[in-house]
C-alpha cells in the first residue's frame, strides 16, 4: 500500500500500527469520546468510526460513558465482523479513585465492561480530587494507583 497515493482512499484499518513502549501496538487513528453522553450519539459515532476502519476508542472513567461504549460495541462489533480483540480501548483512571483500593475497584469496573480487559489504562490526571496538589499524600496515592495499573 502506498500511503502517498492520494487517488485511492485509505481505510483507517489499513494504516500500520504504532508501537507504544515495548509491548503494545496501537492504531495510529482513533476516536475520542469526551462529552459523549447520549446512548444514541455514542452508538452512531462508533458505528461511523468502525465503518471507516477506526479501531481505537479513547474514553475515561470521568467521561461517564464507558458503559455506553461497551453497550454499543456489543451490537456493533458483530455488525462489522469484528471481535473485541480487533478494537483497542484506552481508558483513564478518574482522579477521585487514586490509591490502592479505590483504583483497584475502579479499574476492575472498567475492565468488566470491556470483556475482561482494556488495552491501555492511564492515570487521567496526577492530582487527587479534593486534595491540594502539594499535599504529600497525593504522591503516595498516585504511586499506589500506578502500581495497581501495572499489576
């Protein structure tokens, strides 16, 4: 495939993946879901995204739409003869869930929505909700969250 040949449209699914770190390959084009709150809107946007070959979906716990994305994918993946493993899900830990116990529960909740795994889990924001950023406990809670993500 010659990506510089502008005479032929290229499906996003045809673009080569990008290496992230040492162990994961991600599609170079994805769809963000910030501010998508309505079930029909989420469905329609993901329907179009999958139809043009987008295979990466970015979401976050604080977007409050992971459950809508999960529900839409359960309908849309079969429509496009895709499996969960064909689509990469990136999510982010909500700042109010920092710390070992809270992050573990929150990440488990997200993972359960997406057939037992997410492809990339990030810390959305290094601060902790309702704690001043210079409070030493923030660093401890963030570290604990990171350790849970790595496990």
